[in-house]
C-alpha cells in the first residue's frame, strides 16, 4: 500500500484491495468477494465504505437468502469465500 488513506471505492480499486460481503443472518456465516468495479458503477467512485449502510442493506445472501449484511475489506486478497 502506498500509505494513502483508503476510504472510498476508488481507493480500494487503486490500491488493489478487495471488498467482502458477509451475511447478516445469525446462523449463516456466508461471505463472498464483491466486484469493486461493479460497486463503483452503481454507487460512484467517491462512495465511502466507512460506516457504510447503502451497500450493506442491499446485500442478499446466496446461501440463505437473508437480506442485509456487513462489508469488510482485505488488503492482501488472501481471504477465501465461504459460499
């Protein structure tokens, strides 16, 4: 990482970081990597993911169908999907 603050979707893309969606259902535990480019297309490059609610509320779990969840970021890209 260049030492730059990473707070927007454009920052994530520029730094090569990954964004993960985690199911909000208590007993599910599913997570999937999101396409940052698609997030930028929908929400704009300057959309901040800090205390994010818009994207999180639109998430729908592929495993259990629960709507809503949380986002996390991964600088290394080594996290694995638990679909």
